[in-house]
């Protein structure tokens, strides 16, 4: 006999108090829940930590049948189910990590009306067999979590999500809710159209996280800068440090440990048991710092993360905002700290050039990177820049680095011309290309072995930039690259002129730069620059 899971609670408020132990709904939760309980559809854009889960968990408990939750976070399903089971919700999941006995047990429970909530991986739900199976039971609602994965223009596209549009045709009477923490207008539009949610109620939450202080600093000795930041501002606090590569993650964790901080590495190259142990120490112990690739953090709900640090430039503002949003879920003051430098820009432009995708894909990645660079180089309030990016108006916050010590902008046209003309001369007169480090040596008139070897002291631009320090030059080069007046190419990031550079050289375009604090330069530079 097939049965529908009976409603567990008469009202959302009762479920909120009894199951989750909270006294009030937050933000728009009550309206969203009412919309679903009443049988309507919803699109929910709410920042990380805003409380999206209750928006589908509670309606699943109030409506007859089982709430089917589509989530790409397979690794977290067990945790989510455990957490729900612990508070008396009958939950289970279906994904590729299960054996067939386990799967049959879950399927039987569903058909017998013994499940309030069933998590399903998107690739399962795109299979006809799974849909036929689900159709035999009673579905209270469909929740499509991380709904931005349906967007091909987004930062996290998953092809399996496209098939979710069929849910509307197959189950026209089952309410659907799509949720995401990505709030650009383009993503919002795509979620609505691709998932056939044009008729749904739209809930767009305030994306501001006023308790997070955003700071972006120029990178010099990044591990030392990071250690200074943590030890002076967050000595005993829990935090997450994001780096791009496994190697960076390992070395940074080691560096912090050697200086007495409780830091652990986390990346996909570590075995599952180690990763699980690290995650559980982060959740349960006080003051643990996890140094991680972006593999860490999705779905991890720790309220008192006091800082999120990025030691490499994130690939998109969406990703950055999601990662920094893991700080301060408890509403207490927290810091989002990012160090970014010349090599980040060079490396990421190169990664885009080398990426296997088609031209449209590379253009998309370039747009994401440009938005991220614009945030880094802005002389405006960081929060205003971030919120505008997500389509929200804001006033200067008074609490980010640019509000607290407004950077001057300065007319960098002349230095930019000196730099560009050095590149042009090398390229045109000698058919040579070099990276930033050597170009700066030429401009500053530094007699290095390489300068001697190539006779670059004979160039007309030799020594014409001696009035600007080496670290300031690095800032100039970085910003000139960010403005696409120079383009790094090839494995070593040698710099080439772009179509835009001509206007600067002709004196037709002003180059406005952000003045940076003077920093000690690294003792040795990598060969690449
Ligand atoms: P999101 O999925 O939007 O990132 P979560 O659903 O994980 O956010 O919720 C974030 C945190 O807020 C969780 O610890 C959750 O238990 C808590 N929370 C959600 N709603 C409420 C509420 N109404 N009252 C108190 N705490 C809440
Ligand atoms: Zn500000």
C-alpha cells in the first residue's frame, strides 16, 4: 500500500517552536512558508546564513506528503539528514554514494509515507526511473536548492539542473521553491525562466551583511600579512582562509601552525577521513582556523566564524560573496579580508586563456574576473560596490576599508604611458616581451644581469620611472592590467599591449589609479615576474 506522509503540524509557527526551538521567523521566512503551504511557487534570493532551509523544511512538515529537496551538495546530505533526524524530522536521501540495499530502504520509507523530507541529487532526478518512482508517492513540494546552478551564465553551472524544468510539466499541482544566495539580476531571470517559475512569488532579501567588515589589501608577503591580520585582530577566533591551490593551502596552514595558530589544511586531495575530522574539529572546537580550497564551507553552518580571509583572488564576486558570507552568521562583528596582487591578475587571465571551454565560456569568465577586479580597485565603499553588483542600492557603510581610510585616486596617465611605451618599444624594436618585474627594473633604471644581457639600458625609457618606488610600480602595473591596457600572455605572463593601450599612448585617454599604501617589497621575486 502506498501512503502519503501525514502532516506533522497544523501550523508553521508550531513546527518552528516544536522542532527547531526558535521563537520567531526571520526576515521573509513566514511569507515564503505561507506561499508554499498554500500551494504556490516561490523564488527565493537570500544571502548565505539568511535561513533558507526552514523555508522548505517547515512546509514539508505542514503539508501532506514528502518534501523533495534537490541539492548538488551530495557530500553534505548525510549531515543534513542527521541534523534533521536529531530534531525528530523523518529525513533521508537518494544519491550515488548509496548501495542498492540502502536505496531500497529509503524508497520503501517514501512509498509508505514515512518520510517528511527526501534529499535527491540532481542527476537522480533527471532520470526517468526516479521520476516514475516519485510519482507513485505523494510529494509535498519540490525545493530546488542552489538554484543558480541552472544558470549557464553563472559561476557554478550544472547541466543536470536544466532537466529540472520538467518538474513543472509533470507535477503542475506540486508547489516548487527555488533558492539561491546568488542574486545578480541575470541569474534571477534565468532561474525564473529555466525552471518555469514565471508565475511564482519572488522573494528578494536584503543582501547586506552589516556586521561584516570588508577589507582588500595589496599583496606583498601574503602569509606574513595573513598572520599579522589574524594574530592582531582574531587571535583566538575561528576562521576560514581560502587559497586557490592545494599547495598554497598546505604551505599556509603549516606557516600558521609554526607560529602557534590552530590551523588545519582542507582540500580535495586529502582523504575523506581527514577531511571529515577537520570539519568536525572546526565545528566543535573553539578557535580552529581551516585553510582551504573552495571545496570547504558549502553547507557548513557554524555561527561564530569571525573571519574569512582570501589569500588568492576569487574568480567571481558571486563566489567571493558566498565565501565571505560564512563569517558572522550570528550577527556579531566579523571580518572579510582579501589580499590581492599583480600575480593574481596575471595568473587568472592566463587560466582563462588556457581554459578548455569555448569562446563564450572564456568571455563569461573574463566578465566575472573583471567584476572582481573592479571591486578590488574601487575607490568607493566596498559594500556599495558589492550590493550594486547584486542589484541593490546602498549608502557608504562607514565600516569597510575604503570608508575608513578613503584611498586617493591619482592621475596615473604619465606612468602608464611610460610603462606602455616600454612594452611597445621592446615589442616593436626588438620583438621581445617581458613580465612585470623586468619592465619595472628598466623603468627604474636598475642594472640587473638581465638588463645587462639584453642591453636594455640603451632603451629610451631606461630609468624614466625612477621617481616611483618598486612597490608603487607593481601597483601601477597591476591596475593597468586590471584595466586591460596590458595583457599577460603565455606561461610566464609576459605583458603585451592591447587595442586599448593606443589611446593612452596617444594622450587621448586618462588613466585613473588608486593610490596604495607604501609596502615593503619582497626580498626575492619569483622568476615569473
Ligand atoms: P542559508 O541556507 O540561507 O545559508 P540556513 O538555513 O543554514 O541559512 O540558516 C542559517 C542559520 O540561521 C542556521 O543556524 C539556522 O538554524 C538559523 N535560523 C534560521 N532561521 C531562524 C529563525 N527563524 N530563528 C533563529 N535562527 C534561525
Ligand atoms: Zn564602506
